[in-house]
C-alpha cells in the first residue's frame, strides 16, 4: 500500500495577524463614523429645539403686540424652574415661562431636563422700530465658525461651539 503526501497549505500566523490588524482598523473607522453621526444627530436635534423655542417667543410677542417692546432683553434661565404663577403682567409671565422652556423643564429624563438645547439662553433685540429679532443660543458639540449674533457671546466653553438660531418679527403699524 502506498501513501501519498499532499502539500496542504493553511494560513500562517503572520497572515492571520495581518488580517486581524486590517479588521481592527476597519472597525475603528466604523466606530469613528458612528460617533460623528451621533454628534451630528444631536446637533440637528438641538437646532430643532431652538427653532421651536424661538418661534414660541415670537408667537408670544405676536399675541401681545402692544407691549412687544417690553420683551426686549436677555433671557438666562436659572438652575431650577421658576414659579410663574401670580406674576403681575402678561410680559412677566411670558418671560418667566420662556426661561423655564429654555431650561427644558417640559421634558424630563430621570429627573434631568432635556426639553431644550444644552445651556440654552434667549435674546430679544429691536434693531429698528417695530422690528424684533428673537434668538436662542446654546452649547454645540462640534466646533464650527462662531456665529455673528451677540446672543450668548462668551457664555459657553468656546465660541466655536456656540450655536444660535434667530427669527425676525416685524410689527405692522397700520393706519399710522
């Protein structure tokens, strides 16, 4: 009986190590991409919240046009929600409620406020008669160019992370 030996070739240890290193680099690239996508998703979510908050204050002002000039100012929420009941004027109640909304008190997750962008603050300015700019500024997570608006200037960790969203309210002066 004759036996024949065939040349059998398998993977060497070096080939396996090279394959594992290539796989590891691929997985690291994938993880980095997922992290960036997560950050971009958070940025988009915060922008949507800021847009809703700015529109809310614009609507409040639009509902109280005779006192629109009294809304001009900076709105910086405290660490805890304010009690807005019993305030003497509609403008004072609107300001208090908007500061609470900027704090995010309407949406909680395990006791943490998550209903607003991070470290949100608001500004209302009047650059011209009967024209009001409502701005929401917040802390972004990805560095970009600093915005032109002065709302929240130097209030965050670095200017490249400051984000703003503004909307304009123009009050018609019919019959004047």
